[in-house]
C-alpha cells in the first residue's frame, strides 16, 4: 500500500524516524566523549605497546590508543542510541510520515 501526501498528492513519502536520528546522533557524541575521556587508559596501553621503539613509538602508541578509545566509544554509543530511538519511534510516532516533495508531516 502506497502512502500519498494529503497536500501535494506525491507518493515520494518516507516514514519519519525522528527519535532514531536524534538517538543515534546523541549516542555517538556521548560515546565519543566517554571514549575520549578514557584517553588516558588507551594512551597508557598504546604507550606501553609502542615503547618497543623509544620516543616515536610511545607517542604514536599513545595517540593511537586514545583515538581508538574515542572511535569505539562513538560507535557503541551510536548503536545504543539507535536502538533506543527506534523503540521510541515504534511507541510514539508509529504512523508519522513526511513528504519529501513539500515537507509536510502527517499521520496516516
């Protein structure tokens, strides 16, 4: 069954997943901040691994360890936010659609 926009009669209509989008963005930012705050632990691990090559290995290992901590934090936060946002979309915005031609938000 195709959904038609009540204003412009276009069939170019998509389901409105606003909570999922907001949850993914907020979870990604929160996860990156949390992962970056664990920079010292990642940097210590990276420095220990990179200490095989005295100065350059320690510095690169520390930066790489911190970067990987922030990256994995952002990924896990985004996935968690996506799942939570999807459950909110299913509960509160079950039948909301947005027309991609005129931008009208409507319930069907």
